C-alpha cells in the first residue's frame, strides 16, 4: 500500500472538504521488503537454535548451554518485536497520525535495549551463583558440538542483519542481540574445550563476565541513540549550524531562524524553519526558492522532508521618529 502524506484540504463546489495526499518518500519505503525478509529469516534461525540448545543442555547437563538457549530465545523475541515494528511503520499516514507509525521502530529499539540489560543482569546472576556452586561434570563433547551449531546460526544472523543495521536503529537493536549471542556461543565453545582438556570451570566464568561487559556497552549505545530520537535531538553527525549556513547561502535568502531538525526514525530526518526574503519577492518566486532549498537539503544532508515558511522583509522601514513627526503644513 503506498505511503501517503496529507498535502492540503480543498473544498469542492458543494463546499465539502476533500483531503489531498502525496506519496511520502518512496525511496525510504521500497527497501522495507528486504528488511522483512532478513528479519523473518533471522527469527526462524534464532528460534531453531534456541530449541537445539535446550535439547543439548538436557543431553549434556550443561548450564552454559541452557543459559545460552535463554539468550537466543530472548533474541528471537527481540527479532519478532523488530519485525512487528517494521510492519507497523509501513502503515499509511492518516489525518490523525500525520507522522505515520515510524516511531514504532524507535520504541522497539528501546525495548531491545532494555532486553539486553535484562540479559546482562541474568548472566551476572548466573555467574555469581556458579562461582559459589560450581556445576557438576558435563559432557564436553556434546556441549562443543551444540555450541558450534549455535555459533554457526548466530554468524548467519549477523550476516543477514549487518548491512541494514548501519542505517536503521530498529535493525541495529536486533543486530546487537545477535552479536551478543554470538559472543555467548563463542564462550560456550571455548568453555567446552577448556572443560574437556583442563577441567578449569572457572574460565567459563571469566568468559561470561567479559560477554556481559560487551552486552552492557551495546545496550548503552542503543538506548542512548533511541532516547536522542525520542527527545527529538538533532540527528547524530548533522550540525544545525552547517544546515543554516547552507540555507543562507542560497541566493534570495536573507536569514534563517526558528530552525528545527529532528529524526522521525532512523534514516528519516525532518526540518522546519523560517527564511527571510525580500519584500518584493512574489509568492511564485518564494515557492521556487523553497523548492531549491528543499532539493539541496535532500542531496547534501539527507533531510527527506523540510517545511520552510518565507517571511518577507521590506527594504525601507519607516522609523518611529518619522511616524511621530507632524505632517507638513
């Protein structure tokens, strides 16, 4: 279904209001089909890996495998949440929801960040309990084989999500989940080898704490970026001063003020502001000037939608002293 944006309200001969819409940034929505396929494939892989590790933990008696299965299961839930957010963000704009549902992706990213924090707390709790109550002997061979299978599944998910994660905060949340789980699988495989060869179970705790540290860093970055978008801060890497200087450099613009730049969702930046133009500029000329500025904003800064109001300023102003003067006799 095409994405639409309310453009204007007009009245017909019967004085009935009619809403007119424009297609909204088609280049932003067309790649979404690929995102859905990638997320759906990663979801199936994560769910399968979680089930495999649950079975492997029962066979081998490995608590590490069971913990990693819980981690992968949480990843599957996060992927399902991300997939739902992508679908929800594609719902058409309406008069009541003029910005559409793009922010659902940001909400999903924040939820994924909180899930990462929950995973980190859970792993720390497990590591603490295991330090005081070392696990019983496990089948290192079975643990190693299942760990390798989980590692292969996670590497596949990373390959699927790596490219879209660079420009989409929602996909980045799913990618960070898969990244943390990949480290967890590496820890499982490493622990299996060490347990099988040396019996030093304490090394498994060292790897687990290291993984928790990486997960906390990833969660912090994801939450910080999501909070910036919710607070409508300027997009990271884009300086409003540079945007204002570009606008003023366009011939016909005297000044710019009340400039606001924010991110609706990853990769979709919006702008509003006022520009000062000469008082003798016609409405048509002002419209053409705004069109030129909007084109440069898209090409130079990736700002998909810009609303600019042209305020005219007279070349000659009557000073208050002249107004107060008495008329000549």
